[in-house]
C-alpha cells in the first residue's frame, strides 16, 4: 500500500572529527565532546514523498529540542526494498531501536523481539477497533500513527453532466459504470494494489455487516470457506474486467503511489485509490471537483478498506529500550498525530479526532467513523492474505478465470505455510 506514510529512517551517525546528526539536508557537527548527546537512537522507516519527509523531520526536530540528551538517527529506505532490508536485520539480530513493522514482517518476527508497548499512556486516546488491530494476546507489539483508507474517487462534474449520483451500492456502481461505458468512456481507474482493496471489500462483506469474529475464525479453519470467500472477490474483479470497466493495458502506465493519469486529467468518472491520493490531486489544481467515498461493492452498502499505515515497533534487544519507547510515546501524541496526518491523506487512529483538513475525504472518513470499515490485514487472520492476493490478481489481468485466480492464492498460502513450517523445523 501504499501506502505506509511514516518515513523515519536510519541515517549514519558516526564519530569522525565530531558527531553528526542528519537534519534535513544538513549535518550538524558536535565538535565539543560535552555537547555529545548521551543516547543515540536509530530509526528505520519507509521513503515517501518530500512532504512526508518534511513533516517527519519537523516532528523529530521538535522531539530533539525537548530531549537534548537524545540523538535520533533515521534512514530512508524505498518502499519496495524495505521488507527485504527489515527481514535481513531481523535475521541478523541488528534491528534498529525503532522501526516500522511492514505487514508482511508481522508474520516473520520471532517471539520476544518486539518490546511490549501496552503501557504507553497515549494509547488511551486510540479507537478501540484500532487497539484491537495492534493487540497480540496481552501485549501491544506495535502502534500506528496513521490509518490508510481505500475509497472511490468520484469526478463530481462528470456525474452531474450525465445526471448520475454517487453510487452507494453494488447495483448503483455497476449501473453507473455501464452508463459511461455506453458512451465510450472507460469508467474506472485502478492499480494492482487497489484491485486488492476492491477484492477485500467485496469478499469481506460478511465481516462488515455480520459477525466478524465468526467470519475470520472460518477463514482460519475452513479452507472451503476461504475458497468461497476468495471466489466472491475474484468473480467481481473478473466481471469488471470482462465488461471493460477498467483498462488492463493502462495498468502499466499507472504508478502504484500516484493517481491514474486519465482520472487526474478529468477523463474518467471513477478511480479506486488510497486516501493519500487526495492531496496529490488537490495540489495539481485539477479542473474538476472530486470527493472520495467508501467502496460501493455490496448490496448492503459501501465499505472502507483500512490499513495500519505506519506501525511503529521497538526492538526489545536494543541498548536503549526505555528511551526508544519514550520516543514512540512522543510520536503517538495527539498533536504529532494531527501534524503527521493533516495534508497527507492519512486518517487519525484516535477516537474523537477532528475531521481531516482535506474536505474531499470527508465522506470516506465518515464511513470509517460509523464503523463501515474493514482492515485488509486484520489481526485475526493467521496468514498474510493481503500480499498473497497478487498471484490471483495477475491471473485476472491475464484473462484467467476467477476459479483459477482463487486456486492460485490458495496454493500461495499453502506454499507460505510449508516454508514457515520448514524454517521452524530447521531452527528446532
């Protein structure tokens, strides 16, 4: 996803003629040994756009000013290589003091590596549904500073010109897509990651409108139920593909972290995208009005697909665990969470948080606030389904059937489980 918006990351701090601290594009040198900070904390995170970097540095610099005995060194790592680098550091026992825990790595971290953050006083302000996603037994091994949300971007001018309203249900959405397709317009802009979100929203309908605990228990224990759930999602994607409501060839032109070019140009009525696309479109000063709504993919109503975009963890094996936990406490303060999310398209994980400054995402926010959201990597799942969907998505894009795509994901889950069991066997 995208998505993960918190990009603090390890930058080399070392002693040559003095001590260096990366602050923006400058290195600050401490020639006087009495000025050396007493504690050096390393921070590993994901490289994001310049706006994100500026906000991150602003927060860290403010923290350093109020804690002069602590030096925070951070390293920017590209999103695509981040999981691999984090995995290597986990395996080599060289984790940073504070780091972002990628969704895939959540299933790979051995017991005892992550410090328990459940005593953080800032957690009292978190939404209960977010706390539930961060809890593992009696511990909280990571805390997020933002939520990412997938929704339906609507070109309001195009809808008004064609006398159509914003779709609220699956039937209304398909009818609107059909109306635009009849006049020669491909209605929907998507990326591969957004196709995942569409599939999750459609497949997880029973969890949103029914008993979520029973739903995820069945996903974990009943392969036939898992197969039916995946098939429901892939049948929906195959339908959109077969009706040519999105252009498979256009996917190669769309960058995963950027809005679709044709929607951005005002030539398409709909785009599936992350909430972080909204400020990008806003700064582009598009010649059309747009808003972001929940995904209308069920007959019972629209759904928002959520993710813990910036989950922060502390290594329990670091030299300065108390100071690292204290840093995370500072980063999860309400004022810093507000600073970090406003203007970047992230949603606050806090209860009683104000509406986002970006009015375009208000409909999506209100859907989440009303409880019409589902986490794509729900903590109740015993396996990383979100990333295992990729093999099925590629098959759908190549023209394969929904059944073939479903079996591909089932096999990917089997392979991942066998690899995990094999690794555990070698360790024992």
